[in-house]
C-alpha cells in the first residue's frame, strides 16, 4: 500500500499548494511486500478552498484532505482513469473527480 506524505504547504490566494511524496513498496507475485523494491515519486498538488470545503466542510486541515484524496486515488488506482496510468507530477485535486467519479463517496468514509 502506498504511503502519502505532505512535505510542504504553501498558501495561495485560492487555496494551497502542496509538495507531496508518495512511497510504495512493490509486491512479489504472491502479493507479499518486497521491501527491497520501494518507489518514491514527488508531486505538486493544488487544493482550492472550495474543494476543501466540499470534501471536509472546512473542519479538517487541508493537508489531511490532500492525504485522504491521494490515498483514495491510489487505493482505487485500478479503476481510476489516470493519465498514462500514473499520477501526474503536477495537478489540481479537483481533477481526481474525472479520474475516479466515485471519489467523493470514498473520501466521505476516510475523513
């Protein structure tokens, strides 16, 4: 399972921009973790204040919302229509609704 780590938060006029690192441990053919094979990717993720309010009612920290949304996308990656099958290095979290139309339902159970 992938681990999402928010590393930096920058406030903007319309919300926040986050530097995020995602670490994932590969699995062997039987499904067991192969700790020798860890991949890490970095992403710049934008969260608009309106999306923060939509997902959390404004009651949960924006960084926690970012973590929850990315965790949902990664957990449901097989059914998500990600560009080229992977998370882009730079994107707005609102686009996750196009990749995974049911994401609002998943996030409601995580926050």
